[in-house]
C-alpha cells in the first residue's frame, strides 16, 4: 500500500506504523487519519501480523494533535462531523481491533495525539514525552474520545485537571497516573515495545482478541462486561488454540498456536 503520511513495516509478526509528518510534529490531518484507518485494517487482516506498534517519526513528537489548520474555520456542523468520523474510523476502530496495539509515545502526545495513544491497548513512553489535552486553550473540547478515555485511565479528578488547565504532564507523572505503563529512554522505546510484543506473540492471538473484546465491553455503554466475558470464555472452548494450549500444557511442551 502507498501512503503519503505514514510508514508501515512488518517483521517477525510485528507491524510498525509510524506517523510521518515530522515537520508538523505528526499532527493528524484528514488524510493521515484515513491512511491510519487503512493501515490498521490491513494489519489486522494480515495473518502474519500478531501485534501492531504505533509511533511518531522524529525525536520530538508522537502526535502534537489534530491538525489545527484544517478545522480552524469549521462550522458547528462540520466540527461535529469531524469528531464523529474520526472516532469511527480511527479512535474507536483501534480500541476495538482484535490485534493488540502498543503506542510507543516518543515525544509530544497532545490533543488528538494523546487521544490516539489512549485508544491503543497499551502505552509506553520515552522519558522526553509530554502529554496533555490542550483543547480548551483553543476554545474547543477534546473530540476524539479524550473526555471519556482519560478519566477511565487516570480518574475523573486528574482528567478534569488536565483538561481544564490544558497543561502538559511529563512521562514520569503519566506513569504515576497509570496513563503509560513504562517509561524508558527514546533509544529503548521501540525495543521495549518489541519485547512486549514478543511476549504477547507466545500466546493465543484468538484468546487475546476475545480478552480485548471482554475488557472493552465493560467500559462500553449498554454492554455488560461480565456477560461478554462469559460468552467469549465459552467460545474459547471451540477454538483450535484452546485445544493446542491445553494439550501442550498437559504434554509439558510449549504451545504452537495455530491462531484459529
Ligand atoms: N496542528 C497543526 N500544526 C501543528 C500542530 C497541530 N496540532 N502542532 C504543531 N504544528 C506545526 C506548527 O504549526 C509548526 O509548523 P510550521 O513550522 O509550519 O510553523 C510545526 O508543527 C512545529 O511546531 P512548533 O510550534 O514550531 O514547535 P515548538 O517546539 O515551538 O512547540 C508544541 C511544540 C507541541 C508545544 C506546539 O507545536 C503546540 O502547542 N502545538 C499544538 C498542540 C495542540 O494544541 N494540540 C491540540 C490540537 S486540538
């Protein structure tokens, strides 16, 4: 696939997607959002991809937000449509992907950038990373799920402080808040993401997809997470991965999951 704003590379079960607009600090314009949708969709379908790593190019930014120059003169209606489409094709899409997505936050993750990292299943950060939702400083509110996912991850009080002050927190604070799982140097960031991906790859990808579904259901309005868990748990018993996983354990050997 030919992309203008992102780079993709697949090696040893990992697809790395890199947002590649470094002169604009990887800000998310419309085309980038569309390309990311296509890249995530393709990686999720590709049987050779077991884990996706998302990062930003350059040493300064993961993503410095939605591209402000694109929406500065939007009407109410256009603003609403922008958020609705973005949430559907990228932010909700990534969160509900069956393939695990690790965000490697390598610098500024602001506005839509932090919202994108929060839509990923796991966040790792480099020690220079800075995170925030500065939208109210522009007279707007987070529109790509930030008002929902930030309180889920850090609690309502901390989320409202970040949103209402429009301030940035550093990587260590983000770790203390539970917003990122680990903080390492920039050079160690992708190797750490790969190490984590390799650990995931030893497990059943089918079971992982079901676990993502059950965890997400508990946070989704109108869904009962416990019921989803029971359903997905039951369905696991019909999979070849379950047969292989339990048989390998009883035979005291390493499982070779067929991914079915
Ligand atoms: N949308 C569009 N362009 C952006 C952008 C965004 N969200 N964030 C950065 N850029 C562009 C800048 O306009 C600049 O482009 P130019 O060189 O053509 O003028 C380039 O990226 C570099 O940014 P600059 O502001 O010069 O870098 P800096 O190191 O001085 O500051 C930030 C870095 C992240 C503090 C600053 O760019 C910033 O505040 N960005 C906006 C963050 C934001 O409000 N995001 C939420 C959007 S809803």
